[in-house]
C-alpha cells in the first residue's frame, strides 16, 4: 500500500473507547460523535425526565376514522376542546388529529380529523373487536386534547418539532410531547429546531427512528437565556401566519392579495409586489431568528466550534419560501413562483366566493355546513359586494355558453376587488401569470380566453393537488370532448342538484350547440376560401362529437337525477365521490377504484 493510500484511509479511521459509547443511551456505536457531543448525554437531563413524549393512537382503519378537516360538515367538528369532558359535551364527531406530515418547523401540518364522537365510542369498540382490548392501539387517552409539541415519527429527513395546540388527539405518525410549563415547552421547541438536534438524535438513532423512545432520550439543556423563549415564540408566530395564509388551513381568513389592495382603482401587480415584499421580509426574519437560536443553543451545549449556526435559505420551512417549497434558485425565479402560485390561489379563492364558501365582505368560512343555501349566506351577509351563485353549479366551458360561467364571474370578481379603471390590465396580468407555470401561452389569445382555458383544462388538477385528492368542488364532465363541464360545491349539494344541472345547463346547452352547428354549416356554404372551409369543417366535426357526447351525458345525468342521491359528508369524499358513476372527472384518482 502506498503512502498516499495510507493517508487516504486515515481520513476514515476513527479511534473511540467503548466506555465513550456507554455515555450515550443504549450504547450505540456512534464512532463519528465528537467527545463534546457524547458528553451532552451525561451533562443534561433526558427529555423524558421532565416531559412526557407519548405515542398516538392507531385507528386500524384510517379510511373509516380519519378525514381531512374540509371533508365533513363544519358543525360536526370541534377544533378547540380543552379536555375529554368538553369534547363529549360538544356532541361533535370530528376532532383535530396530529398525523406527522412533511418537514416543517414551528407550526403547521394541521390537516386531519379523527372520529372521537361520544368519547371515542365507535373507535374504542372497533379496536376492542379486533384486539380484545382497545388500549392495545388507542393509547394515552389521558393526554388527549392537551397542548404540547408534535413531530413526525416517520421521516427520511431531519428531526423537527411543531406546536400542537389545545384540542388535538395524536396518531402514531404524529407523536406529541407534553409539558408542565410553557417555558420548558418553548425552550425544548427551540432546541428541537436548532442545529444541535440532528447530530444528537443520529447519535442515538442512526436508523432515523424518531419514535417516542429515542426522542425521549435526547439530552435537553434548559439552562438557556430567556431570549431563546422569545425567539421561539416569534418563530411560531411567523410560521402560523404562513400556514394560515392558505385556504387549506381552517384558520384561513381571505386570499393574501386582498390585504394589499390599496384602493378600488389599483392594480393586481401592485398588490402582488407589496405581498412579495412582505413575504421576503418574513422569510428573512425567520431565518435570522433561527440563526440566533442556533448561536445560543450551540453555545449552551459547547458545540459552537463543531456545528455551524447558519441556516440555509432552503431550510426556512415557510410555504411562501420558494427556495423551500419549490426549489427555486434565484430572486427572479422566486418572484415568478410566488406570482404564479398566488394568482392560481386567487382563482381558487374566487371560485370559493362564487360558491359561497368565502365572501369579500366577511373573513373565514361562510357556507361550510352540509346542505346550506343562498339564504343561509344572505342571513350572514344581506348585501354582498360579490354575490355567490344561487345553486352552486358553476359551468367551466371552453367557450362562452353561459353568462354565469366561471370565467365571466371571475372577471366580475376582479372588477369588484380592484375596480374598473385597470380591469383589462389586471386580467392581462392574471393571464400572463398563469402562463408562467400553469399553462402554456397561446399567441393571439385574449386574457379572458387564457383564463377560460386555465379554468377548463388545469384548475381541477390544481384543486386535486391542493386538497390532496379530496376535492370540495366536484367536476361533473361529459367526457374527453368537454362538451359540458361544471363545478358543484360539495357542501351545498342536495338531492335536486343534478336535476337543476340538467334543466338549467345541459338541456339549454344542447339547443345552443344545435344552433351553432347550423350556423357553421351556413358559414361553410357561404365560404369562398378553401382554408376557411377547411377550418369550418374541422370545427363542425369537433362540434358533432361534442353533440353526441352531450346527448349521452344527458341520458346518464337524467338517470342519476331521478335517483335523487343523498350524501352524508361524514362518509368522506372518497366514498361519496363514487356514487355518481362516470358523471364526475378523475374518479379513479379520488376513489382509487378503476
């Protein structure tokens, strides 16, 4: 072996005493751990010595007992029960559930509900029927609804923790650690989200097992400056602000751009620039807070010389941080991502306003109980600036067949919010934004036609992504030729919805297509241009396919309308979506059935 080869091997050779390994709980052969890192396990108390990291429940049937929060009727949910007694007295069926989720620090991943109706009666009975004793899988009931810190027990990435507010039950993938004091909780949160934590947990759990046992053995030095507590609170606040800015949060108030409308004669572009400036400031603030926490924590652990305190921008876990969420690499691509995403979100919010889920006149959810009507909306907002659709049936057509289709209503939405003066400029800006990432631009296409094309071809794909294949706006579709498509708001669906869809939209559209076909035939007869004739023949052929498709769809729609199908939102989107055969788009994607 040459001298160079000997030197190269020396780089990967470690000397360590077996006694050193015994300082680490469980005695793992963590030969890479430095002396100071190993000393931490003897110098500082284990997390489980002053707090209670606890495993969550296993439902044994998630399809039956878990829902995303936006699936059930909102009046069946209790978000803030302080204890089991209050939960029971509320008569609610669904309660927030911690279920882990992707890498995100401080706050967020609040998406799921668990059926704990009547103090968990159905869930406990089901567990008992499977295992004899319900406590085999329904664990730590005495801790339910208490606040604490939660983390994802299964991850291929880094360890981090988030605040778990009052009102939650935890599931096995989202364990929770409980504390007696707020100060201990916030200092632990800061340490768990600092640069020191992953070297420590990889020392005792190199297999990335982040369950309660390994986490409970982590050495926690609470002898930290009070500044750490203040910084942790600020980090939680910024992360909560970010999480709640999305309509996937149950604390969502309104679309982010509405908070940046300077006047009724302003521009969307100006609102966007103001929004982006604020978001960049928040990202920078959170990064600075995290770096300061790292400095203080590393100093307390005497590891400042071994572990870097800087925080890469792509590890600042805010949804509005394009470097983290989308992997963008420079300021220009950052802006394009924020522009494209926020404008797509604006269209989704506008659809929500059209359906009555949201309102420009009142923050947060408006209609989210099963079977609510326009009258329920008007009882809350008697004189809305932008009225919702009276039947929550919203046509999405590739041509303007209906005055109340989604495209025309979006134009009205923009006019109401940003005024008449720059209306066309604002529509142009929306169209250009959609063409950055959502759809490809078409030469010579008007802004309204671009928006119409996005709504017709891409919106529902984005909606399925946003709502994790559990859509709240359902796309009824005649088929691949898109003769007729419309959205129906799940929470406003009733037994007469399909009959109204048929009489108000499908049958009138059939007459309109027939009339248009006659006009095209007349235009072809009158045409003196070979190119024009060829174009008309192509359009006529397409139209005939749409007519045949619409006739077939109408027949199926009549059959299902006669059935007067009722829904129970407690059954979840996956079950309810499958009740309409192939009237709906993306059935396989939503239900998982062929």
